[in-house]
């Protein structure tokens, strides 16, 4: 692994001791342990934030909206008319 960027971290002695013990249990260096833990936490957070969670009531409203007939409003009708004039189909 080539090092592309550097990240410095200051810890108080108690935090350092905890991380050192955990790293030793995992059989890795403190830097390796912190890097892996930070990556795991970041991935978990990014995955959680990329999902949309709905209550049962919200989901029911969402599915009703998907299942109901769609009627385009005037702005959409005008946009479609303009695009048909400007876009040539092959």
C-alpha cells in the first residue's frame, strides 16, 4: 500500500492506552487499527445516510402515489412540447 496522504491524530494517554491494547489484540499496529476502525465507521455512516427510511404510514402513502394515475401539470406539458420541437429523433 502506498501512502497518498497523511493524517495526524492527538490522543490523551488514556485513549492511546485503549487503542494500543485493542491494536495488540488484533495483531496490528495502532496506526493500522485506527485506520481500519475509522474506515469501518465511515462506511457504516455513509451507507446509513444513503438509505431512505420510511414509516409504515409514509411507505403506504408512497406506494399509493406510485400506483395512482399520473396527470402532468401545465408546466410539464409545455416542457414536453418544447422538447419535441427541439429534439430530432433518429
